[in-house]
């Protein structure tokens, strides 16, 4: 059960970063460096979620 809770937490963080990126892109003076860093964070979260899902299925 703890694994499911951790996956849910990572998924929520991933969605929150999505929202931050969308909000930043909507600004006329979007900060490309912030966006790039948030995208890297999203990829790390996605990789971690995939690793945990794989671990869960074994």
C-alpha cells in the first residue's frame, strides 16, 4: 500500500509541474530556464514512477 501512496504522490507532483509549466508559458515573458528545469523534474518523476510500477509488478 505504501508503494501506491508514493506513486500517487509522485503523480500529483508531476501534474503540479505540468500546471506550473502551462502557467509560465502563458506569460508574455516566460522564463525558459524555469520551464526547462521543470521539464527535467517532470522527466525524473516519470522515470521514478515507471521504476516503481515495474517494481510493483514483480
